[in-house]
């Protein structure tokens, strides 16, 4: 049980008192230069001992004056010890804990939330947060037990605080706080991060979720106020995602972040206090990695940092992922999720350092203020950058309406240079946080650490050694001057002296310098100057963050909270009223169509053309030619269907120990589901439903149900999401390596598909109703998000083909298609070939449908798609049965031939006798062997079927045992001599049962002889001349039963090359062509729907399981 919960139960904490109007207490004086600064304990505190005041920073603070233009509003900030490791086995000051953007749940105990009546050094300060963990005095608590409440020293309260945010009216402060660790609880029972609120007018502190059980059910951080008083925050609760898992028939759990199996994904949620239930909670984003640090813009939208980490190749090998941190925006209800800025920008600035835009906040001029720093920062900060998010989508990429602009999309707003490489001294220090002021002064309230170096005295510095490859720093404590020369304690340069240990004969004239070192307690911090900045050997101290009013207009900085050694003051905010953001309402459920979609738990995606690649028409002769069936017959169109793919949530190993390596299989691809298929219309347009509140991506497939090759077939490497009832329009596709604007409707070029140019039928097409009556023409008036007015073929088709019995927006788990576009009344035009690749239910299954188990989540999906439908391919359950399904053909003599795949492709025949799996060569059985049996693989690292390993791994092959040809053994290479002549097995020669040894005759020829030979013309050879017993056996070829020499196969194991690759079905034509034009035992032996099932399995990655919970059975 966490400390707060325990305290509430036992002593009625200050939380109760606060609800009754508990007055906050003023803190005691502890700092010599500023008697109103609160005391902060370091990480080695918490034992109950009286904490020692921390020393002041050395530097220019004495000469700094107060801000002549003070901020006349109260402020709040966090005071904390510098976060250091807390290893009990290590003595002294320990290593800093880096500030990790991707690990926002790090617990650094010892923080305090401090309130100042105004932004002035001398203003009175009050600690707000301690009250949450201090017991109420007995006399103030009518319900208190008879025993005295324990006395708690505030200095021992090792809790943590982060993410301060002030309401638009300046009356409330919301933040995240984590209670102190419970030494009696396990790791999974420790307190979680909770959202707290401080009401300035009422001077009341309260937790947003009152119930301890509910509050501790998730990690909640990064809160920000919405216009209606609710808050948006990042949380691991994943409330809606858990409900979707239940709909899929899986356990309810919070998924881990993609590429990080140790951390639950943090996603955006909205929470509102209510009288009826206490609060209402709604999840609004569904990324597979983190969505963090939300900020509410003036237009009402939420801007946040998204970790795009789409697993595209090798499981948790993050080098193969997107792995980008960029800025996204979304409506408060989760609709219209949009990439806003920076997907390519950090790489443009420096492709190796992993910098990121974090903590976005809107400036008064509409630009976005961000902290630009490394993802992991020991310096705890970086630069301040303003982004022109209204006119740019990346640093060098303006939005379409701003094309031609040459200025960069961002600029640093600091008055001097800030270096963020974590190695060099930064001339202008580092900024940990910044809060813009809305008083028309362009000022900021910042947490700033100046540029400092370590030294013994002014001008006498301490040397360090840095490994530029690893970033490791070794502080030698050797004294040097600003130029790197060794000096003594008075700053005098040390001269070389003869080396007394040198050998004058080897190294005459050798000299050494007897360097002077100092003790750690003798080292202080000094301001940087031009000389120290040019010397990388001078040691750098830990940062010293204070609170400052920062004015980039006139280049001034004024202190508000003076920095101290080993203390960090950060996240300062101002209780300043400002214009409230616009309110964005949710979906209009009075619209019957939107209400119906919302009730079905679906959204609708409207793509103008898949042939639109970043604003370029990638068809050979243009979209109009592609859309005209007279010029491009339907069977010749490359893009026939869109496959909708869904991310599969992965549980934390503490909840379910699924074996991801087993599930991902030999190819290491991330597991995925297929939601279904939607048709692509002749102009490349498509319009279809997708399940709401799930992360999905898309791929384009051909008429065989295989992902197309080339640019058009590239995987969509970002997760998309729609909310219930949402309609989303996009122009087309995006090349992953391209920096062209995409994913933001106001940034990209206009669609290349103009749609209908007049209210007449599209060229050479005609749509008919169920009575074969021509339907009305497409519309031209109006426009969609693309800015193009004409209806696409998909939009037109959906509008006129929707009836009570048919919904063209509905996808399918099958690929079934008939040509409804081609106007066959025109001479010379014929319809395209009908396609039917149906799984079919057991009740409705036809002879051409799948005859083995269909890989669908619900049987109902076989008769009609719904939002819960998933195609989840398991190799054992769905692919292996294809190999084992009984098949036969009638040969030319009229006899029935068994063509079951796993009969010939097996290491046993029908009688159970050993055989070399087909298609082994008759003379060289090691060329290729394909065992499609369901036996456990002979590879000993995983429990895969032999068939799976033979398809994807370089497998051991079989050969007859040279000593017993009725047995099969692992095939090994045949040994040859230096002239490449084959060698044979050797055995010691016996004559009349007597072993023979090597002997030299009178002609110096080696001949056989017994060990006791009496032939004086022979000399027995010895391996060791000094050992008369070391006779050398005389070897001869070993013969088989018919007297033939037995070949020597004692070489390395022979492995058969993998038969399939993981690059997609169309990259495995050797396999598919076998059933198209191979021999009679293969041609047409697999049905189109069986080939479609194998194709979609290969296209998603050829995993062994795509449901990780299947591994629990193993």
C-alpha cells in the first residue's frame, strides 16, 4: 500500500484538512543569501536525520540585481535535489540520473512544490506539497483515533513532483505527484504518479481522483487544462484500449510501448470532475509508443510529443524502426490526429545526437516554444527554440501555401549559443524549462543553469579526460590553466623535469611533469570565459539551475530563485490570466450517419488516390488513363485492394510472460492482425470503415491478395487512428524517405485526383442499381479536406450504391470482387475477371472456399464484417493445415496420385519409413530439402514445426547413413583431398584378422606389416621415434556390404537454403510460380484462397504466431 493511502487510512492526512480549508504553512529560512528560499533535501536524505543545508553556488550571483520590471503575479516552481543514483553500496556522491524524455515515470524523490507571492528574489515562499503527506493535528480531527498521530519531519518526505500547468484564468495549478516509496511493498505495489490540483483562491490542494484504488490504477503525468476545466494528461491507464482487447477475446491489460517491452505506453486521456461519479475518463490517443507532454493551443487543439517507433523489421531492434520524436496535434475528443512538425527536423540538424522537441508551449505570437535537447540529458536541459508551426512542417519544409519560403521553420530564442551535445561546455548554459509571459513583453520565466567550469581558484582549473566515443568523463583533479598547461596551486606553470625512472640507454632525455592534484572538497565552480570554452580538457560541474526572468529582446536575465549546488529549481509557472483557448465540441451525433458510425464503433477513411505519392502522380500515363477501363483494363490495374493492418498489443512480462521471440518467428517481425480488405476504385480512390480507437496501418495489394511491389507497395510506417463517427480524408500515399509534407491537410500539395470534372459518368464507366438501371452522375459541387471539389470514384460509388442491404464502406475478411464500373454496353469493353477468395463458414462454405480453419477472430466475421473482426494468422493453426490437407490427382494412366504437400515433403513415407524430403536431387540429396511435416524441428533453439524451419531457416538436411543406408542422419559435406578428389572412410587394414601397421620396405615404399613382423627387409614406422609402441596404423578404404568404398562425409553439416523470405508474397515467386506453372504434382494444387492466406501471412512478416498469447500454450 502506498504511503499516502496508508496515511489516509491511519491518520486522516492533510488531504482531508485541505478539503476543510487547511491553511498552507510558510517554510523556514535555510539559505544564507536568501532567507525565504525553502530547504530541499538531497537523495541521501530520508533517514529521519536533520538535513544539512546545501551550499550556495559560486559565481556572479552577488552582483545580480532584482528584475526592475517584476512579475506581479504569483509563481510556482519545483525545488529538487539533483537526481543521483541511490545505490546503498556506493559511498559518496553518485552519478547523475539523466533526464530521459522516453522515461517520464522516473522517480527522483525529494522534490517540493513551492509557491512565491511574486517573481522576486525577496518574495515570500510557501511549500504547497508537503501538506498532502503530513497528518492532521489530533485536535483538528474529530474522527481521529485516540492514540497520537505520528510526528513526521517534512524533510523526510521523499516524494516527487513534475509537470506544472496553470489554468487560463490563473486560478488553479495542476501537476503530477508521486508519493514516497513504501519500503515494505514490492515493486508492483509502489505508489504511482497521480494528478493533483491546487486552487489558488481557496488555498486548497486535492488529488484529482479521490479514490486511492482508482488513483493508483495507472501512472498519470503531464496534465494540462482544457477550456472546459477538464484536463488532458498522459497515462498508462489505456482505458479504451483495454476494452478493445476484451472485444478481441484477449485479457484486459495495459500494453507496453512499441520497441520497449519494459514500459507501458503513455497515451493521452481526458479527465473531468463530475458530481455524479467524481470524475469521467476518456482515452483519446492510441499510439503504440508514448504520447506525452500535451499542451493546449489557443485554437483549442492539443499539441503533444509523439514517439513514432513503428516496428518495421526486426522485433525490438530499434535501429530498424521509425524511432522519431515529433509534434502532433489532436482535437480534445481525439479526432483529427495530425502530424504538425519535426518528423524529419532533428535529423536535419544533427543526424546522430538524438535531439528532440519536447515540452511544447504556445507563445503569444502563435509560434511554439520547445526545449530542444538530447533525449537523455545528464545536463537536465538544452536550448530554447521557437517553431513557426503555422507555416512549416519541418525545419526546411514549409507548408504548401508557404512554398518557396527560404527561412528555416525554427529559431533559437536564447541570447547566446547553447550547445546540446552533452560533451562540450555550452557558452550560454542550459535551460531546463521556460514559461512564456502573456504581458506583451516577450519575456519568459526560465529555469537556467549558467556555463560553469570546475576549478581550484579563479584561473586555476581542474582537468578531465573525455572519451569522445562513449561520452565517459574521468575527472583527474589535476590542476591546469585555461590553456591546458599543468600548474601548481598558485597557478605557476609546471616545467618538465628529468624522469628518474627512465632508462637513459632506451629513452635518453625523458622528462615528466609532476602534476598537482586537489581533493574533491577543494573544487569549486567558476564562470566560463572564452579561454575555458576553447579548452575541452577543463572539467565541467553539475548544472546549477535557478529561476530567472529572461528577456531575449534586450538580452537581460533577472534572478527570481538563486541557484545552489546540488539543487535544481525548475518548471516555474505564473498564475497569470490569459485568453482562454477556443472550445472544440465533439462529434455531432444529431447527424444520423455520424451517430450510426459511432454506434458501430467505426470511423471512415476517405483516400482520394493511392497513386498520389507526395503530390506526384506515379501512374505511367496518368490517373485519367488508369481510371478508364478502355485504356487500362481492370485486370491490368496494379492496385486492387487496401489491406487494413492492426497493431497487436503486447503485455508487460510481469502480467503475462508471452514469448515474443517465439511468436515473431525466424524473421523477427512484429506481430500484426489484418482488419480486412477494401476495394480500390479505378482512379485509385478508396473509402472504407475501420475500427475506431485502434492503431492501424495500410498496404496496397494486387488481384492475388499480395502486397504490390515497388514504391506503391511500401509499407505505411505510421499508425493511424480514427475515433467513433470520425470521417478522415487524405490525398494519397507517402514515401517513407521523403521529407515532402504529408499527414497534415494544410501542409501538403493539392490532390492529383481532381475527381469528377462534370456531372457526367466517368469515362467509359457506368454504375447500375440492382435493377440494372443507370445511376445518377457524380457530383462536382462542394469540397472535402483536400480542397478538391469533384467526387472521386469511391465517394461517388459509396453515395449511389448504399442501400438498406448494402454498405459499400464495409470492409471484408475476404477478397471478393466483380466489375461494376466498366460500361459493357460500349463495343469492345469487357468486364474484369471476377475474384472470389473467401474463407467461408462451415455452414456456407463452397468448394472454392477455404477448407481448413479460417484465421478469423469471430465466426460471424465470415458472414459479415464488424469492428471486432481480425485476421490473426498462426502458422500451426492456419498454414500447416494447408500442407496437411489431403490432396490427389488422376495421372495419365487413370491412377490416383497422392499430392498432399506433407506426404512427399516429409522425412518419412506413408509407411513410416525414412525418406529424403522432396525435392532432393537424385544424385546430390543435399541441394534442397523441404520438409513440410508437423514434426518438431531438429533445430534445437525453438519449438517450431519442421515445416516452418525448412521454409525460413538454413536447416540441417538428411542423408542415408553411409554405414546403414536404411537410416537417415544429418547430412554432412563429403571430404576431398587437395586436388578435390573425393575421400573415403578409412579403417585399419587387417590380414587374416591381424592388424597391420605402416612399414618401410627396401624401396622406401610404405607397406602393411603386423606389429610383430620378423621380415628384416621391413622397418616399422613410429609416430614418436622415442616410443617403440607408437606404431602407425595402416589404413585402407572402408567397404560397404557389396564391397564398395564408403564415401567420407565427415565434413561440416550441410544446410539447405531457406525457401521463403520475409519481404512479402510477391518477393517469393519461386514458391507461387510452382502452383502456377510447375509440374503436375503442384500446378493448381493450392486454391486461390489458400494462396491468398499464405500471401497475407508472408506480407505481414511470416510470423509463427500473430497472437502472442498463443505462446503461453507452449
